[in-house]
C-alpha cells in the first residue's frame, strides 16, 4: 500500500471538488483531487452564483477573476408568456448584499477554480485519468482504488479521509447506497443554449418567463462585450412539462422542433425569444432530475459533497452554490476539529438538513412559484391589472421565503460567521 500523499482524497474535479481543495489549502490541510477524465475542459452553459456562494468565493480571493469573466447580476425579473411584467427585484449588491450575484458560464467558473488550485496547490494537485473504483476504510484511514481510462487498475491511494465530489452518478454514493434507484424525473425536460445578442433590459437581468404547462424560459447574460459591437453571450433555458424524460446525457443535442413551437410567438419589446433561440450555436437537451435526500452522507471516514450528496432540480440557482457552501463548511470543520471523523459528523449534522430543505423546496416552491401563481390565477391569459389577481406583497413573500430556506436572506447572510 502506498504511503499517504495527502490528508484528504477528493474524488472529482468539478466545482465542489475544486472549491474544497482551495478551502482545505486555506485551512492548512493537504489534499489531492482525482478526476476520471483525462483532460479537464470548460464544459456546460450558464449558471448563477447567488450572494451566499459568492461570499465563499470572495473569502478565497476569487472576485477579481470572476469579474473578469462573469456578469454581476443587477435584477431578477419575472414575466408571463405574453411578455407582461409580473415581478422585479434587485439582486446582489444592488439589493444591499455585501457580495454580488454572478451570471457566468460554468466553464468560465470551472477554469477560474482550476487555475487557482494549480497556482496555489501545485500543478500535480489535480490528477486526471483516475476513475474511482471504490474506497475502503479502516481505523487509520482510507484506501482509494482507481482505474485508468483503458480499465487497467492503478496503484491505490492512501489518506485519512475521502470526499465524494463526483456528481449525480457518484461512485462513492453508489458504494454507500447500493440499492438506490436512478435519478428521479421531475416531469420537466430542458433545452439549453447560448447566443450572441445585444444587451436587453438592464444588461444584467436574470429573466424567468412563462410557466411549465405551456413553456417557461430562463434567460440571462453570462459574458459581456464579446465582440466589437458590445454584444453579450446570452444563456437561455427552455423548460416544458413532458411525460417522458429525455436521455440523461449532458452532451445530447436538442432539436428545435421539439420545443420551439411553445415559444414561437414570444416576440416582446424587450427581447425576440425565438430569434435568440435560432441564433444559438448549439442546443443541449436534458431531463430535469434530482434524487430523494439521503439520511446521511458521512460513513466513518467517507463523506459526500455537492451533486454527489444532494442533486437538485435547477429551479433556484442553487446547485453549484450549495456545493460551494458544502466545501467551505467541511473545510472549516476539519480545521476546527481536526482531520478525522468528528469533523465529518459535524459537517453531516448541519449540511444534510440544510440541503434537504433546498432540494424539497426546489421541487415545490422555488422562486419561479411566482410564475405559477400568476399563471394559475390568470388562467395563462393576459391581465389588465396584475394587482387584481395577485399582490406584490404575495410575490415578494415567495421570493423571501426561498432566500431564507437556501441561506441567503440578506440579514441572515450578513450575520453568519465565516465557515473558515
């Protein structure tokens, strides 16, 4: 058996795994990240980082790098399928937070984190081409087994602890819960893409429009000034109720004819939505899935983090954010309590409950509940006066409730001590 090369083995070099590596380094705890793919590439499309996650990245000194590649979101805006304004509220620092909200390409965020890990922890901090085949533990530590891309066994790696940050199809999660079923389909399929377009609304607006019964869109800019004309890169997500899920393949191409008819008449004074969709370079299709919350992530010297621990439907801009918070809480616990099982149990005792609440709320009452209320009360028709069907106070209450559940209500976030 090889000697320990680090105190903590991190399985997976995604957003959660890389944030954990940076946080452990900040806490003075050695670690190494093992990743299945042979080369890390900037994949995905747009995501939002809410102020509670950005606070953690700010404490890692990453705001200048994020400002160089992302867009500081200034407002969240809701419209019905007729383009009528339903609700608007400020976001990030414009809403009085001490930390911004970012709309950013997932690949750009991943690149920022990966570059920081290699700069701070060393070029060998992330080891690619190592697919985890299982982790055993004993009284003194853990032994992780890996396979090369060709399936050949690689030398095992020894450490004090192992953290599964290997996503919704986590090997470690499957080891801990071998009888768990496949990811749970929400009844909604998604199509995603990006397109070059001139700025719309404030130039930093996150838009949610329509409703799932007829078609819902989420639209926001993720890169500024991408050409000499001052265009932005606009991220869009189309969501529609569907009885059968699409194939679970993040790179599966989508077809316009499967979803564009639902949005063909969305020609608004603030944006021509079908034109935006048609201008996209590529379209990806994926089902909206999650998993039922687990009762426990930590089993002795093994634990889970991010999508490996709590995959959630993307209806609250919280998937990446909760992974970032997991990482910071875990690193803080390991620094306070030592690199052992007590810290993992502390992490488990707080984060399982917190993320369970978010997973379940994302299913039932995420921020786009605002759109559902308006759709159901108006029958999906145009309204003359919004206040005749729903009050602004009711809609604000929906937004405020979600902020409290997810941990980013302004007062609570400002008052909370740093995890590290």
